[in-house]
C-alpha cells in the first residue's frame, strides 16, 4: 500500500513497520493512516502487535524498518517533538491510589511544569470534562474501575495533546464503566483530539471508531469502516434448536417472520438459524411464538458476529485455537 506520508489530512501515518524481538516479528510490515480529528480503531487479538505499534508511534520503542509520522513528524528523527504532541494511556491506570483525583491531576500538571496555579486550573477543567467533579476530593482507592480509567484519560490530556494513544482503555472493565469511558473518548474527539485506540473488542471499535485497521501477526490485514468490516461477516443471527426434528418446518416459519433472509435449517442438529436486524425483538418474538404454538425448544439464542468471525473471514484462522463461537443472549459477551 503506497501511502502519501506528506498528506496533512492525517494525524498518524505508518508504512512497512517491522519490529523484531529475537527471531519473533512483533510487527511485520504494519501500516496504517489515521485521519485528523477521528477515532481510529486498531483491532486485533492478544499478541497481534497492537501495543508494539502504539509504542513505536509514541516513540517508546524503536522501529527496525519502515517509516512513521505522528502529527506530521517523523518518530525516529524527531522523537522529542512527537512526544510533546501526544498523550498515551495504557491498559493499567498510572494514577496514585492514596491521592485524590484532584491531587493526582495537579501532580501530573506540575510534572509537566505547568506551575501550581495553572496545574490547579487544568485539573479543575479536566475533572469537569471527565465527569469527576463529585469524586474529585475522594481518594482514588475508592474509585470504580470506570472512574479510574477516566482519571487516567484526564491525566493524559493535561497538555491537550494533538494525538492520543489509548491502548485497550476498557479491557477488564464492566459494561457500565466501559460505556463511561466511551463517552469520555467521544468528548475528546469533539474537542479536536485525534485518537488511536487499540482494542480486542469488535463492539468497542464499532461504537467509537470511524475507521478500523485490523491487525494480525504484526500485519494490517484489513482497513475499513465498521459497517464495511461487519458486512464481510454478515449480521446477528438467531438460532433455535427444537426438541423434535419434526418441528423444524414450523420453526422455520416462525423464524422467517423476523429474519432478514431465508432461514437455514440444519436437520442433523434440529437447528434453525437466520440473520436478524433487531436482535432482541427477534429473540422475544420467536421465543413467544414457538411457545404459543407448543413447539418444544431445546435451545434458543442470538449469535453476534464476533472478532473471531471477522478473523476467520479475513485470515482463515480463529484468533485462538479453542475460541468460542460467541454465542450470546445471556449477557455473557459483556463480561470479558
Ligand atoms: N519486549 C518484548 N520482547 C519479546 N517479545 C515481545 C516483546 N513485546 C512484544 N513481544 C511479542 O510481540 C508480539 C506482539 O505483542 P504486542 O504488541 O504486545 O501485542 P498486543 O498488544 O496486540 O497484544 C507478541 O508475540 C509478543 O509476545
Ligand atoms: Mg497490548
């Protein structure tokens, strides 16, 4: 892929990045281009090379081959200038447990040589921006996971960076905290910051990113809008397993009412499945109708295209050898 590295519509550009650790290539010809003022998702399984890419772009790790610019500056030739224009938050918050949220932010401000008065003012602004005013004077030890990540985001925004790197900002958070962090990221971008966000969650990239680069084994294997990516794997599916094989035709009729296309029937497994748009309405409707009609159901659920499905489609292999098929309907997908 030939990138126009000088195009100033981009906040981050990289091509042909290679990073070796002994015989292992953490990056193996990786490239991406992040448009200014957007959230760009870098989506890939554990070990794909996401953190390595972020560390190279934020000048913490030296690349072996290739070329990258951040805010128009070459990361190898001008690391200091790059660092002055970026923020970085990792998977684990770097805030001090004993201090309050406000004290943490003031401390970071002074670390960045803002001076006491400006550090205090900036801390106040950021507490408001990240909806932490009520918790500002509580010890961080009492913060929820989502509050801590928001404080971590606030800390990375002390100097209002042009480009912010968020490395798996919601890994390990419960769904509610995850939603809070998403809100904060949206607010940042509304203010003009460009965000490169790494994630293992297709849903997260989908909700936040206007464009997604999929990384696997150190290489960018796809680059598209969320809709574009999803369309390569198809939509949500409803699946019904009937107790009596003779009920399959009735199940097909019921599922057909909510399906986008023709339902498919798997006789051997007494299974009927189809793609649906409104997943919850479809599940409710099918469950109720089958019950009303006296069809005995062994199992019913929704199957959402997962990262595994995207990977299977793109690479022919799953992200992990024993990865589950991403069956949902139990709320389990939100755990992780
Ligand atoms: N400092 C290192 N030394 C040796 N191997 C590393 C080092 N950092 C990363 N790797 C390897 O490079 C690959 C990519 O790692 P990483 O960038 O952390 O992936 P991700 O963030 O997508 O999980 C993995 O196989 C990892 O084991
Ligand atoms: Mg990582």
